């Protein structure tokens, strides 16, 4: 039997290069090895305000991008979180087994509190519980995530263990798996913050749907430093990040890349990087345009995905309810 993979992506903005290199591309490449469940986590997206029309659009973009990047909806289950009500019900149940202290230690939550203070929503605080529900409903073995999400998967394991301890074996303990290269693509303007869909100015991230010119321009303007050598030096976060993007896309070794750009300056390297990124995204964009030409196609995919996910989630939730005494 194949191991089950579960992963989620938030429709909180237009998908960006970090999502593609750190997550989507790998999900697609490893699709045949696993039994996959990919979820557009719309209930996670609303933990921070999104305009309703934009949310709809982002859900479409995210779904279209996954398919354009090679996720095959006949091989993998691809669905929208809120279509399967069991996710929110299990999240509530798990809430009752998660101590406040565990949640208060979550880095992502702490960062949001720093920005938003008391205005931070209860949804942001409770986010990891819903994420744990997503994962645990499907007897997940592996959760491929970027570095930023590891802590949430650890919390998922902790609450699963606690529940199993009280009520007997119910949940499988998932393993977080991060790629070695590309697990954390940083922003172009501020390379000390990660590239993200929802944060930073428009020059911070490369959207997967950015035009060729915009991609080239953003890369040419990316923050570097006053040195010249194109080398992987972690103390120079700007050029280090650009080199990491290059390495992730081409799969070449650091040595080979440094040799290629030996004696050349940042400008030459940025031009080459622009070409590589444009080339990669061109394929995805072409496929995306084909998929979205039929407006009902994505809806029908999500409907089919929910039909496949629901019986799995329903069975697990019924077991949980029974164990607790709600059944
Ligand atoms: P947001 O800006 O709303 O926080 P995000 O762009 O960080 O969104 P998510 O939807 O939270 O993206 O994450 C989808 C997947 O992409 C996750 O597996 C996440 O770890 C990965 N990911 C997100 N940003 C990066 C990044 N900069 N580098 C590598 N992987 C990333
Ligand atoms: N929190 C994740 C998105 C997410 C997820 C999940 C990832 C929600 N539920 C379940 C893996 C498994 C994020 O921000 N990237």
C-alpha cells in the first residue's frame, strides 16, 4: 500500500514562486509514489480578511495552478476544505484536547500578534487545530511542507498522541517532510522575510501568473549588496536567496553554479536567473490558460474531489465521535 500524503495551500493571494518551488512542484513530481490528498484550505484563508470576490478568484487560481503544475485530479484527491464539513467539526473536537500553552508557542501566531496585537483573530490562534484536523482525518503518513509549517505538524502529532492515549489508537501520527533545497524561498525586496502570497509589496514575490517582463524586472531589482562575487554566502541573504532559486530550478550543484558565474557580476547572474524563472513558469502559465478557458472545469474538479474526500473524512470522524461518547 502506498503511503498517504496530505498537504494544503491557502487561497490567501495569488500563488507565488515559493509555493511552487517549495511545495507544488514537489507534490506533482512525487505524485505516483504516494496516495495523495491536496486541499485548498479556504477556511484557513479567512483567518485574515479577504474580499469575497478575491477569495473566489484565489480559490480558482490555486486549483488551476495545482493542475497546471502537474497535479492530476484523477490520480490525486484535490478538493476545497469547506466542502467537507468534517474538517471544522474535528477542529472543534481537537480544540478541547490542545492546551493553550501549546498554541501560544506557535511561531506563526506569535508573529501575527506582534503585527496585529489584540486585533489578531481567534481564527489565527486556532489555525493549527484546523490544520491538525485536516491531516488527521485522512490517516496521513507524510505532510510535505515548507520549513514554516513544521511546528504545526509537530503540534498535530502531539494532539494525536494525547487523544490516542486517552481513547485508544485512533489517529495515525504524521511526519513532516521538507525538501532540502527550496524549503524556504525568501522575498526579493527583503530577503530576511519569506516570499509569501499575502505579505510584502508586489516586488517581494514573483506571482506564478506574472508576465515575463514583470518577472525579469522584479529579479533585476531584487535587493543584493555592494559586493560582486556570485557565491553561496549565507551572510549575504539577497544573493544567497537568488542563487538558491537558481539551484532549486536547475538542480545543479552549488559548485557548478559558482563556477559558471565566476568573474561575472550580479547583473549577469540576475539576467540568467530571469531567463530560468521565465522558462519554468512559461510552461505552467500555458497550461493554466488552457485549463481556465472552460469556466466550469475547475468547479467540476473540486466537486469530484469533495466526493472522494468526504467518505474518508466521515468515517474517521464517526470513529472519533464514538470514542468520545458523542456517537
Ligand atoms: P501566506 O502568505 O498566506 O502565508 P504562503 O505563500 O506562505 O501564504 P501557504 O499557502 O501558507 O503559502 O503555503 C503553501 C505551501 O507553500 C506550504 O507547503 C508552504 O510551506 C509553502 N511555502 C510558502 N511560502 C514558501 C516559501 N517562501 N518558500 C518555500 N515554500 C513556501
Ligand atoms: N498551514 C498551511 C496550510 C495548511 C496545511 C494543512 C498544510 C492547512 N492545512 C494541512 C499541510 C497540511 C500553510 O500555511 N502552508
